[in-house]
């Protein structure tokens, strides 16, 4: 009876329960270290970047005190985070009602000197911890971080980024005010604000709160210098490329393009006139035109007067005369067929063609 039970096929529910029991039995015991999860591709890329160059930070004696981390983070007072929903500099600049949409109407956060020191100590301590971990990794024989070091480096870097963003967002109104006060006619307002934001972030990285100054004082000078550099850069660019967009120039380009198309069509028409001999050219005239202007099939480039003269056995001056006469015939035919005009002989009344009859054809000896 026992052998029959063992050979009996398990139901799907019993199979699931058995797999579940096996999984529980194979799980690590309580208190054992669980395997660390593998870093994502983005984290690997960020970690590689952080270990490629030394982390910069503003040093402070507070970082080396006992229980510095707890004093800087846990015992620090809570600081209100800024509300940036009001910040739309380009939209406000284009809107006619931007005067009604000011910073004062939103929840603007103004930090005291003590609050600024707290935030900057937290920001620079996080960067200091990244720097310290970098030194430990570079001092190891493999120069590669352990899983614990990698997680700590990423954690401290992200904490520094969060505080940096908080400081910058708290002072966004400073950038906007400076940009509106120093409007430059040659610099676009959006470009000015963007340059000011980048200067603000650089100021956060370089500011030393231990000197006792307000951050706004330091940031204003950095933002004004950035505006000045932007104006000088654009001025040099305009000196090299002084032409701005001009609709008149666009129209002239259109006319030039039309002219090129017309000349191309006219050249094709001249080729047809010569190939079909619609201008009643003599054999000598056709030979001169074809060789002088490269109309002969297979020729790479036009010939000189002297070269054509050697072919037909005359001087180059005589070739010039033949060419001028043939070109006059082609011109009249072109005006008649391509431009829609009539030759002068057709416009003269009967009996007034003495001038045409008096012309004697030029022949080749």
C-alpha cells in the first residue's frame, strides 16, 4: 500500500506545495547575509565616472569631529524645501501678464545664514565621504571597489546631489531677478537665464559657508560674471559673423536661384539650337561653336581660339569673327524661340530691309 502511494502521480497543487517547501528549506538561515544585488547599468556607468576623477569638496573641521555624521544630519534642524512651480522664466517673459506672476505670490523660501551653513555642511560632508571612499579604493591593490564601497559611494553621491538641488532651487529667484535687471539686447532672455542657472550650480559647488558670508552675495557675483562672459562671447561671434537673419536676403537668394535655373534652361536651349541647326549655321560655324564651348560629344573641356583655328585651318582672329557671327545667329534664334521675341527683320515694314540686304556674308577662304 505504501509503494502505491509513492508511485501515485502528484496533483498540480501538490507539486506547487512541494516546490514551495523545497524553496523554504533551501533559503538561508535567519541572520545569514543575503546575496547583494547586482548594480544596474546606469549605476555601473555612474560609479565608473565617480572613480575616474577626484571628488571636489569644501573642507571643514566639523567633518573630523566625533559623531560628525549624526551631528550634521540627524541633529540638524529641518529646513523647508522650496516650491518651484512658479518658475517659468521663458513663459513669463513672453506673457503680457508676467507682472502679475511674481515670486512673492508663491511659497518663496528665504534661508537664514544658519540654515545655509547647515545645508552646505551636509552637501560638502557627503562629497567628503565620496572623496574618502575614493582614496580607499585607489589605495587597494586591485583599485576596484568592493560591493559595500560601491553602494556607499553611490549613496553619498546621490545624497549630495539632492542637497545641491535643494540649494539651487531655493535661489532660482535670484537668477531670474538678475537676468531681468541686466537684460542684454544682443542676448536672448532664455539663453541668459540658462547661463545664470549654470553659474548658480557652479557657485553651489565652490561656496565656503565657513567664511560667514551669505550665499546670495557670492552667487550674485558669479551670475553677473557669467552674463558678462556670455555677452562677450556673443559679441565676438557677431564680429566674425555680422549678418543676422534678414528676409530681404532670403528674397535675394530666391531671385538668385531663379536666375540660375533660367541660365541653365537657356544653356540647354542653346545646345538644342546648335545640335538641330535651327539657327542656319554653316558647317564651319557649327564646328567653331561646338569646339569652342565643348558641345562636341566626348570633349572634356572647350578649346581655345588657336586650337580651333588649327582644326579648320585659319588664324585665331578669323575664328573669333566666325564665332561672333554664329553667336549672333544663335542669339536671334534664342530670343525668337525661347524668349518669345521676334527678330528685327520681322518687325520692319516692307521695303525697309536695305540694311539687311547690304550685309555681306563672311566666307572662309
